[in-house]
C-alpha cells in the first residue's frame, strides 16, 4: 500500500513538473506580438535536439501563415517574400546546427625522401593552401564586421517595433521584417562560427605543410643525372621568349601614329607591348627555374664544380627576378589605370559609338590577359624562390663552417646594403624643387658636427693660450672664442645645406616669412641672443666678474652663452640668467675695472669708552684678517666715528680688500666681525645693548604708594 502511494505521488510530481516546464516555454513568435527575447524560442537556455527545433520551426511557420489570414491581398503579396525568407533561413539554421563537429584535417606524415618534383609539388600545394586561407580569413573578417553592424541595426529595428502600439497598421509588416532580419543574423552568426572552425583546421594543416617544407632540404634525394624533360622545357621557354621579342620588335616598327581610334588604340598597343614583356619575363624566369633545378640535380656528381655552377645559376635567377620586380610596379600601375579608364569609357560609349565600345572592350580583355600572365609570373617567382632555398641548403651543406659563415655574411651584407642604399636615397621632401634624402640629411648633420668640433678645438686652444701668457686677457679670449664659435657654426650650416643643393639666393620669401616668425614667436629668443652679443662686444660683463643683479642675485659669471649667462653663487648654485636681464636691468659689477674693493664694517661701543683705545683695538683686528689690503699707503684700514647712537658710540671699520676676497662678501664680513669682537674683549671695551625702563602707572586700580603696598602684600603672601 505504501509503495502504491509513493508511486502515485511520484506520478503527480512528474506531471506537475512537466506542466510547469510547459508553462515556462516561451510563446511561439507572433509578428503582431513579439517580445524582446522572442529568439529564445529557437535558442533557449537548455539544449534542445533537432527534432524539437524542427517542431518549433513548424509551429512558427503555421503562426506566420495564420498571421497573413484576413490581410489585404496587396499587403499579403508584399509580405510573402519576407515570410519565405524566414522559412528558408530557419531550415538552413536547423540543418547547420546539426553540424556540431567538424572533422580535423588529415595530416600526411613527412616522407623519408623527396625528389625535386615532389618537393615542388609540396610547395605549390602549400602556396595554394596559404592563399586560400588568407582569402578565407579576409572574408571572415568582413563577415564579422557585417555581423556587428547588423546587430546594431537589429537593435534599432526592435526598439522601433516595440514602440508601436498593438493597433498600429504597420505592426504586422514591422514584425515580419524584424523576424526575417533576426533569423538571417543568427544564421550568419552560426555560419561564421563554422567558418572559424574550418579556418582553424586549415591553419593547422597549413602549419603542418610549412613544417614539412622546412624539413625537405634535409630529406632531398638527388639523382645526379640529366633530366631530359627539364632540358626540353628550358629550350621551349627560351624559344618562346625569343619569338615574343621578335614579334614585339616587328609590331613596334609597324605602329602608325595616326589611327581612327585615337587614344584608345594607342593604349591598346601599349598594353599589347606590356603583355608581351610580361610573357617574355615569365618564359625567361621559367627557363631559369628549370636550369636551376637541373643544376641542383647534378650537384652531387662533382660537388666543387657543380656547386659553383649551381651558385652561378642561382645568382642569375636572382638578378632576373630583381629586374622583373623593378618593372612589376609599372605593369600593375598601367593595367590599373587602363581598367579604370576603359570601364568608364565603355559605359559612356556603349550605345553611341559601337566601334569605340569594341575598342574599350578590347582594352579590358587585354588587361585581363596581362593579369593572368602576372599571376603565372608570380607563381614562377615563388617556385623559383623555393628552389633557391633548396640550392642554398645544398651549397651550405657541402662547405665548411667558416666558409658557410662567410657566405652567409656576404649574402646578408649584399642584401642589407641594397636596402640601406635604397632607403638613404629615397626622397623625403622637396624644397624649392630640390629633393631632400636621408643621405643628404646625414651629410648636413656630419658637416655641422665637423664645424662644431673645429669650433670646440679653437676655443680650447684660445683657453690654453690665455693660461700660458700672462699679458693676454682671458675675458677677451673668451669673447673671441664665442664669436668664432657662432661664425663657424653659421658657415657649417650654410655649407651643409648647400651640399644637398639648396640655393640660398632663392630664399627671399622664406627669409621674410622667417623674419615675421622671429618678430612674433621667437622674439624672446632673439632678444636674448642679441643681448648676449652686446655683452660680449661691449665687455661690460666678462667671465669671472662678480655681479649683483637688481633681483638680489649675487655670484660669479662662469659662461656667457647664446641665450643665457651662467652665474654661480658662493653656495655653488648655478643659475641661468637671460642675457636681456643684464642689458635691460641695473647690474652691479664688483670687478668691472678694479678687483680691489672697500667695505664698511659697522660696530658700536658704550658711552664713556676711550675713542683712541677703540681705534687701536679695531685696527689691530683689521690687520689680523688675511684679506686686508695693507701694501698701499692710500688704502690703509681706517676707523671712522660716524654717529652718537641711542645707547652707543657708533663706528665703522673702513678696509680695502684683496682681490680674492671681493667675491666672498659674507665670509669677509663674518671674519672682520669675529676679530673686532675678540679685540674689544681683549681691551675690556664694552659693547652696549639697548636698555629700557618699565613704568607701572597703577596696580589693581591703585596708584603710587597704594599700588606698591598692594604689591608688597602679594609678595609677602606668596612667600
């Protein structure tokens, strides 16, 4: 009995869960009442099998059919293509969802041996796979961009649809369009996903093929015999090239400048000649490719001799390929311009002049023929390049380590040298119809550097000359050195720019524009430069002078440069001062004419002090300081009585200093004050300090004796 009850409860629970799940299913999409997440009906959170998906698609088709019932015939006709599109895309979506597993590519194992033909076959297959993979990747990238754009558009369509009322006449049409575009978008997303998987497998296979190509030189087997097929192909290709050359020469001699078709015929003849050039280049390259394959096949017979022949043929192939690459750009440019010209002209003259229309069609056909031969030429270049790698591996394997390194180095230098030369000689800009290249700029920088080095050597020589000869002014040599420096640099710039072909006589307009620019943007810089020249030539300021600026800066002049002057304070702080400040502001130059300077040291003594004793003590103090100038009679230290002060007799020690002390004002002041204080104490002379009397007018409101009595009581109490 209990088992039956449990079974009944389980059955009830099962049916309840099924009913609940049925209630949770999203409704069948109805174009008149689409929810924001109506697509979840086909792609719910839980996984559904293909049968369930097909059943939902059938319900959707039935709902769409019912939606069109009762609609006007004209509207039904306009909606039927969209409904058909929904049905077809839903079926494709269902079929594509079933392809959940994409088979991995079958990777062929690396063979133990390869002949040259087999190696070339593997290379051609790899090249084809590589190009197809690149095209597929490019197309997939474009499709994903379209997918992203379509998502944005679909979001806008959904918002517009949801904004419509249920009674709006446009709701059915907008709903059908919304469903059609969403199904197309989801189909595109699924297709892109499968294409990504296929592309991943293609890249895996491509990498395997690439690894196989890298191993082929180690497993290459050579027969050391003559391949008659290759020899015949060489002869055929060279014969075809010679025949095309003769045809081109005959055709050029038969060309007539006056033709009824004008420029179209001239372009056609030019394209015919270009086509023959491309064919000749293709046949020549093919012949050289067969010759290189034959030389590679025979290289095992007599290694020294045949390796040399293989190297020579490889070099010839590289030279021919290089000459073709130089002409390829011109060929592609010609075909591109002609295609653009002929396509437009053909549309214009299609119904006006049949003869001209046929001429333009012939142009397009000839362009297509050239493009076809260009693809063949590109294939021959790539196949020949692969043979070059095989030949290089064969030659490198048969020589010693040192010779291999030497050969690789020479090859790298030869290739790099050409690229560097091409880069250096490339035109960067044109100035007054003069091309400026990287090599020209390097030449200008080299000449300016040489000028700077010459200027530096001359300034060093002038500095040494000033140290050796006492009669020569160091400041004058410095001024001369700066002027020579500017002149040499200007001459170096002129010579450098002239070396790349720039003519300064044609720069009048540029000079006027530069003058305007200087007047506005470089005014401060030019002002400081001119001020520096004024300072150098006027010689009111020299290197080594001790100056004091109106801003309070005090220090020694170390350098006078183009824009600023370097001033070093006594605290060894370097300060750059604009040159214009020395010209426009007041400057105190303590060492302009004479390096000897007199200073005043003020001091005071108490009233009643003997003046003569004070003088004697202070003069002794002055002579104790080593910086005192005492070898000239008219510049001996003096003591001046200058003022009756409030609490002292005020004196000044007036002393002349030696040249080395002029640039140390603070240290000198401190030294004299130190000695004065020492001597005054020695002679018992008092240095007074201000004294003040305090007068108390009242204490707690009491004056005179009453106030004092209160203070006495407070004093007694506290004690």
